[in-house]
């Protein structure tokens, strides 16, 4: 195509010996076959739906759901709220477990990946055993195993406890929560201001360094802005420390915050499983950076931490990020295994809705739409990040 | 560790007391010092981990061996009396459930006196994997071996010939189902994935390319549970009235379509990593597209993708466990079925451990093989 001479474009001939004619012919044939199959299936589906008296459409979203939902990030009452609300709760629950899972799996995976390269033989071996074992056992089996273990915990009455405030029983984990007051809100605002301030100060420091070669210290200002400022605001507003403690009341606990056994199982299972893959990615990423890079950094007089941050990590990240993206995608998709242990995510609520309303096609469309959107968002974000850290070649 | 020998060889004059390195820098003691107690940080890690590992091993040994219940008495009606297990709950394992249920879990509800047939099928599958792993069988005849084995498995499972009574699909279960779903999934998805990968790479067929991209991205964007679910709920709607497709077949088709999308990306990777000169040389020789693809491009590209192909197979082997949701009796579902028997209900840990060991043995063997192969191919490439 990029040759110096371009071949003059010839008119399309209706002849078997013209490759362009053949290409068009075959495309028409194949697209025609696919269209025929789709037409046949759609026709069958319409007839089947008519025979079963199922009306297609999303009108059912406005009907009262009546399905009990154990945990929800938004207020929900099965007696009044609609299927639409229930399905939104499903999305929120999926996002909740996927987001927390991604963060925890990244942390654990990175630690384990570094652990496998440790000079300590025992640490290297034990992390190796962990990675090799858990990645070769189906995630579903692991989830069922953890769930059965949690179910086998004692009842709330004789719950396992850490001190007198964290309780572990077959109804999940109970822990104290802070009673949220306006002082806390202001402290949060102050923290966000601190984050912005740190960012600006860091940029300023960077510009000074570029201009003068001297870099003003960042960390004391950052410490002041990120910790001092919120603490100060919180203290000025009276430092409220009211805590909602879980108290055993009859057969269950009252007060405090709960982590449900379903959520806990799913999170632990997803994190432990995905972390094995992330660990391998991190390990190979670090190993991909040549030892000479460390030595060269040291020869320039950089500290070990600076070499890691400014030389090794940026190069390792280039190797790490693309496969990491697919692991994040896998984690988000694997969160659909929630349906097996009764955590009410997208799949689970769609399943219930589908059984109650018979709206199979709409239910499947909803599931597909949600997961495709999540997958696409993760892909887009990670591609953006990847482009940001990619090697800028001349 | 080999430092002493090297020094001794390098300098034969160094004998006697002076040549001896200080105690504690070589030998087992030196190794321990270097690898376990190299620094205060390493020492702390070793002590902490050592303590935790020791606790775990001792606890597991007490639970799994010392306090375990290996057999339970049966009533004259053949009902197990699991009181001993119930008493040991929490302190000792109940391995009696394994000896009671292992045939049910491994071979499902297949007629008891005919269970040698699924057992042979399992061996056939393992033999098939073994043969496929050997490089001297990597040629066209391998496809015939696969077809032959799969036909033989079908004959053995269904029966109805050679004096073997007919056994319907709904009585199949356990390991043969798991192996069948995974193996047939790969065998049928592979040709599909090659076609899709070629279609996605084609430059002059935009409509076909778009279809292929749509298929691959749609399937890869949704979880397998959703696809299985779809196969279970939507498939009956797609079929003309009165036509009922067996559940096993429906799920098999879903797994093939799912695996096909992932395999297509693997194959595409192989096609992409092949130098362009190969295809151009074939063009220069005047080969047609199909001849070029069949004799020049694919034989080289497919060789490159064997390790990721094995990894995809491992993934789909593990993923077959998800058929639990639609009640197809694979290995995991049979484990759940075994646990639904009233006297044994509370001994899930033991059953799950057994299942974990079975899955692990298969997956670990395959991943070990795939990594060895990867190293070997990389070496050949470097040369």
C-alpha cells in the first residue's frame, strides 16, 4: 500500500477470476447465512413467546418486585420498590465486590509476587505453594469451601471474637462503626482539600526542580495537608468519638456494622484466587527489568527507593499493566459466581427476576448489558493508563 | 553452594586448614544462614512463617490423621450411622464419607454394575491428553486419534452395542462429564476458533471481520455463568415448538461457543506473531489463500500457541464446574449431591478437599507441562 507506485484501480469485473468479486460474493453468502439463522431463531422465539403468552418489553421494571434482598447500598423495601430498583441494587452489589476485590487482589498479589522473589527461602517457597495450589483449583469450589467453613462457625451467642468489639459468627462479621456526624463530614472535606493541596505542591516542587535543579521537600507538607488538616478540623469541631458497638441481643447482634457471610466469602474467594494470577504477573514484570537498571541507578547516586520508584517500577509497569487488565476483567466477571452462594449481585437478582416474571430475553439483555459495560469501562480505563505509562518512542 | 568445589579446583595448592572456609558460610549450615537468617528482617520472617506453618501442619495432621474417623458402622438397611463422625466434628476429619461416596462422586448415577464403562472413559481421556502432549504425535494423524477416542467414549457411555446395555445421558455424571465437557469443548471450539481468528485477521472481507469481532468481543465480555444461563433459558425459546434439546448438549454447545471465543484470541496471537515474510513468500509462489493458510501459515502459527492453548484448556477444565447452576451432574455437582444425603450433610470440608485434590492434579500436571513446553519453545526460538 505504501509503495512508491500505486496500482491503478481497475473496475470490478463480474468474474470468478477477480479477487474482489470473489470477496464480495463470499461476504454476501456468509452474511446471508448468518442473517437467515438469526431470522429463523427470532421467528421461533416470537412463536414460542406467543404460545406462552409472554409479552416482551421492559414494562415489568415498573412492577413491585417483592423479592427480599439481604444487602443493599440504597434503601429497599420489597413491598413497595420495583424490579427496576432491585436490578439497580444488583449492579451496585456487583460493583461493590468487584471494586473492593480489585484493590485487595492487587495489594495481595503484589506482595505475594515480591515474596516469591524474596531472598528468604521459606517465604519464596510458601508464596510459591500458595500460588500453585489456589490457581489450580476451580474458583467455584473454593467459594463453596469458604462458604461452608463460614456456615460452620458458631452461632452469634458464642461467636468468636477479637477483644469485645469484633465478632465472627455464622451470620457474618460484626464490628463497631463510627457514628457519622457533621464533624466527620468536614474532616472528609478537609482531607479532600489536603489531597488537592498535595497534588499542587507536588507539581510546584516538580517545576522548581525542572527550573533550578533543587527539589523542595514534599513529604512534610503532604503529611501536614493529608493528616494534620483533617485531624485539626475534626478536633476543632469537638472531636466526636461516638461509636456504635455491636451488642448481643437475643439471638443476634444489634448495632455496629455487618459484613454478610455471602459478601465476605465472595470477596475472600475472589481476592485469594485472582491474587495468584496477579502475583505471577508482578513477578514476571519485575524479573523483566534487567539487573543493570538497578546498578545503573545506583551508579548515578540514587537511593534504592528512588531507583525502585523512578527506574525499575516504570519499566516493570509496562510489562505488568496489559495482563493485569485482563485479570481485573476476570475478577469482575468471576464476581458473577455470587449466584452460587446467594450474594445478590447482577446475576442473582436477574435470575430471580427472570423466574418471577418469565421475561427471559429482557433478563439476559440486562445481564449482557451490565457485564459488557463493566468490561468495556475497565478496558478503557486500563488502556488509558497503559497509554500514559507506555514508552514514548521517537 | 558449589563454591567450595570451584575454589578447590581453581587453586589446588589451597589445601589444609587455610583452605577451609569459615564454618557457617558453606554447606547446609551456610545455606541456612544465607537463605533463612540473612538479615534481622529475614530472620523475623523465617521465625514467624516457621511458627505459622508448624501450627497449620500440626493442626491439619491432628484433624486429618490422628483424630480422623475412617469408617462408620452401617445399619442392616445399609444406612450409615455417622455418630462417630458427628462427635469428632471440628477436631477430626470424617474420611468415612469419602469411602462411602467416592464412586457416586467420581462416576455419578451410572448403573452400578456398568461403572467400568465410565471408568474406562476417564482412562481414555487421560491417555488422550498424554498422547497429545507428546511431540512425536504432533501431526495430522492426531486429529484422527482425537476423533477415534471421542467416538469410543461415546460408544462406551451410551452403550446399546456389543451387549452393553443402553444408558441415557441423564444417568451420566462425575468425572467423565467434567472431562467430556472440557475435552469436547476444546475439540469442537478449536476448528471454530481457527476460522474466527482467520476471519478477524482478514483485510479484504470487512463484513466477515465484523461478524468475527462481534462474536469474540460479545462472548469475552460476559461471564460464563451468563452464557450457561442463556443456554439454559434462551435455547428452548430459539428452537421450534416441540423440539427439545437435551440439557447436556445445550450446555456443551454453550461451552464450545465460550471456549471458541477465547481460543480465537489465542490463535490470533499466534497468527500475529508469525513474520509477515512467510505469507508473502507463499503469495510469491502463487499459492491460493487456503493453500497458503493450510500449508504455510497455520502449521507454524499453531505450534507457537500450544502453551497458551493448554492454559485455555486448564481454564475451561476448571470452568466446567460452573454447570452446577443448571444441575448438570459434573464432578462438583456430584460432590454436592453426595453432601445432600442426610447422615453426611455436615461433612462438606472432606468432600471439597477431595474434589480440590482431583482438580488440582489435572490442572497442575497440565500447567507444569505447558510451562515446560513454553521454555522449550522459547529456547528453540532464541537459537
